[in-house]
C-alpha cells in the first residue's frame, strides 16, 4: 500500500513538473533596449511604466526586461539591433534615425507645430500612426508611439540671447534636423553629441548651450550648474515630442493576437501617463531653476518670426528631396490646416497657436 502511495505521489510530482515546464515554455521573453538612462526622467520612467503595464496585463505570458542606454549597446545602435533581431524591441526618439531616412525626424517633433494634443489627434485619428508604421516597416519593424511630452525646455545657455545677431558663432547642442538647419541659418554652429556628454561639454565651455528634454530632465542633468540662462519661449524647436517603440517584425508576427493588442493599448495608455507625468513634474523643476538663480533670456518677436519662417522652409526643402518625408509632412500639415479653424475659435482656451504661414508641400 505504501509503495502504491509513494508511486502515486511520484507520478503527481512528475506531472506537476511537466505542467510547470510547459507553462514556462509558453512564456515569451523579450529584451527592450532604450536610448535613455535612468537619470532622464520622465522619459526613462515612461519606459519602465510601459514595460510594467505589458508584463502585468499579459498575466506573465509576455515578459519584457528593460535595458537602459549603454547597458546592452550604445543608444544609436538600438535601431539596427532591433531590425536585425538581436533584441526584440527598443525605444528612443525617431530623430536618432535620420541617417537612415530624414522622414524619421517628422515622427519625433516639429518646430512651431504639433503640440502633444496635436500629436495624439493626428496619430490616432488623422492617419499619422499608419504613416509611421509604413515608414518603420521599410526597415523590418513595427512602430507604436509610446510616450509624448509637451513643449521641451529649450536651450540652456551660458550667455543671454535675444536677437538673431546674438546667435552668431554660438555652439549649441541639439538633435532634430529641422532645428539644426534653423540654427545654421541664424549663424549658430549646432552640434550633435550624446546626452551623457552634454554636462561636461557645458562645464568645459566646448559648447555654449544645449537643449535636451523637459524641465525635470534638464534639472536632473544638472544644467543649473553649467548654464546661467534659459532661452524662452521654451519649446519653439519641439512643441511636443513623441518617443517611439520599435519591434522586430518577425518577433511581432510571432506574437499571439491578444498579446499584440496588449502591447498596442499599453502604448496608448502610456501616452496619456507620460504627458501628465512630464507636465506635473515641470512645476517643481521650474521652481528649482528659479531658486538656483537661472535667469530667463527671451527672444524678441522678430527673431521668433524668423525662426518660424525658417522652420517651415526646412519642411518644404526636405519634402522636395525625400518622398517619404513629403508624404508624412503633407498629412501633418493638412491636419494642422483643417484643425486651425477649430483652434482659432478656441482662442486662448485651446492648445497651441496658429502658424503664420504653412509649408507648401507638392
């Protein structure tokens, strides 16, 4: 009798082992690399929040481990790593990928246009999501917007800037192609350097100013220790900024439909979460900069008008050179033109302002 019980117990344990093994085998494990370090709040927090939502909502069937910039590879290498299947997914800002295609610049941010509200409206109702997915699909990846913030802080500078003449010869760190071109036309010398090098470059005086993120990001990057002035109006160069989620297409296609839906809707939820998080954190950050003695350096209206004119000219120029860019820009501009009627009726109660002149895209 004892032998039978012992044998039965052994069979039960063996059965449990096989069931657990089968369950573990069904778990899909992905690696996600990002272009951000933990210091880059609230962007890194948005990465963490997205992964937590996906892991939780999947009930453990899809388990994603997050690897901040530099942990697996440098930030600028995550595009090819995802494309080639070295990792399954990644997140950064699409302007990082403009060496592949300048149209990626459009899917990140625009100077003088596209507030966070505009981004969400255009992406989810104006065809923007489909255009973004079409662009990324050319490189073997599935795309979802996964975070959005309002106007970025703008340039933290070592000396005051008010007029066009003040830009001459200034070395300013930025990343967006449109902003680089605008600054060049103003006589500045824009430079592209990784975020991790900005603090030391400012401290050593090798650059005269830099833009990077929203107010809380800039505070955590200790710009208050290396600059004295804050160029305003803040965010002229990036009125709203979208972070991308890239997924290797083969990995995406192997994912069950219900898990695909979880990833997509977690990204949508994270858009709202990231916007509110960045906006709320800006309150404390602005107070901190004021306490640190950082002074506002406001651009005069003539300079702002010239910058807007140049920003629109860049869109026209690039559209004439790149059909992918033109297709996305045309959709974006058409949306803005149509919504402008609503914006004017809303007046000061609406989001954003009307452009003086829209780009002419053929």
